[in-house]
C-alpha cells in the first residue's frame, strides 16, 4: 500500500520538537553543574584556613600604635577579606591592643598578643623597647674611593640604657652622594647627604653622611730655595704640611689666591676655599745652593661644605685684585 506523501511527513515536526526539548534539558543541566562548581570554588576561596602574621615577634620602639598586619589566608595561601579578627589584651604594664589590629606600648617589657578568628589562632610576642633619644656618633664620614662604613645608630631608652632591639627602616635621600646597602654606606661623589631612620612606633632621626676626596697625599723633599706649586680644582680643602725635625723651621706652606683660616692639627694646617686661579705652594726657606734638603708630607683633602658658590667668589676676588679693581 502506498502512503501519501502528506501523511508520511506528518510526524516529523513532533520528532524535531522532542529532540530540541531533550537538547535544552542537557544544556540546562550542564549549566547548572558549572554554576554549582563555580559557587563551590568561590566559597572555597573565601573560606579562612589560617592567620598570617608575617613574624612571631613584633618589636616596637616607641609609644605610638603599630599595626600588627595580621591577614586571613585561604587554603591556597591567598589573602581574603574577612572581618572579625580578635586581638587579646597584652599585659597593661607593657602594651595594649586595639580592635583595628594595632598595638601601643605603655612601658618597657615583653608581652603575648593572641590573634583569633573562630577556631583559628596565632600568638605573637610583643617586645616593647621605646626610644627616648640618640647618642653619638652622629654621622658617617667617607672618602671617595675608600671603603664603605657601617651606619651606626645609638638609641637609648627612658631608663638611659642603650636600646639593642630595633625595628625600622633607613632611607638615604641623595643617592648621588652615597648609597646605602645592607646597613653599609658607600661613597659615590663629594657632597653631603642625610639618612633618615624611622623606628616602629618611635621617633625619626637623621644621620649626616659626608663624602670627601683626597686630592693630594704625597711626600716631598725640597732643597734650599726650591718651590713646588700645585693647582687644585675649586672647592673647600683642608691643607696640611707635616714636617719633621729641623724641616719644621724651613718648609713653609701657603695658598695663593685663596680664602684660608688656620686649622687645629698643627702649625701648618689650614682650611681654605680654593678658586680657579688659586695655587698651593710649598717652599724650602733655606738659601738656594745651601744643599739643605728638607722633607715633609703634604695632604689636601676636599670637603663638600663650602660649595661651588664660595669657590667662585674667591676666583672673582682674585681676578679683581690682579686687574687692580
């Protein structure tokens, strides 16, 4: 029997509809599964697993509040935001804690701070060593081309004892003059800079760093009547001639076209501002041809304090004197 074409195609739309419904249900189930997995992952990421405090010991060098820096971490080690960290009271004679996660010292001593969230708990040792002031040495003197020196800070507490437990940071403001690395200061160029040292909860102090340059460092032997002349770059110098024995009465040091004042190291120690036309002279005052040799050590160390402006003024004054102005 032959089935008319109109009847053969009558059931096809219904089959297509069932297929579409079946495919839509599968899609919905898959989407729901993805959503459920994503939601579970989100919950897992936000679930606290431990409290991180960075260090088990907190050193405080002042009376200002210091943040503990506690964080909640999930099991993947990622920090999560979650309110409700609880901070126990430290011994009132030593320090007190606040709900914002800060600790303020009230005296000298050690105490234990407990940080908790639900069943999670961490303990931290709080060591209060407040600083009242600073003693000497109060600066770092470096020489260009020389070795680095340690940055030394001598803080003392209310009990006038040296504070040895310290926590803070040091910043050198002018890295064109010196560099600070691993508590050592390295010279870079002639000049003066400051290191700012800030202590946790305590005061801030500034330590001066001076970098000098040894322009001359030589031994001289001059016969009677001999003169040696040296030219230095403009700047501020300490000039020292160290003669021994009978040479002290014969060898003379002078700075021509410079502005000088006597130093304290000896009879021939001077602090001078040298200009472009300045000259350093050493002479043997004995009569020429006498054959009386005299020996001494000459040093010229350049310091940063006078600056280029002062050296420029010395040069201008010398030029005016030569021209008769």
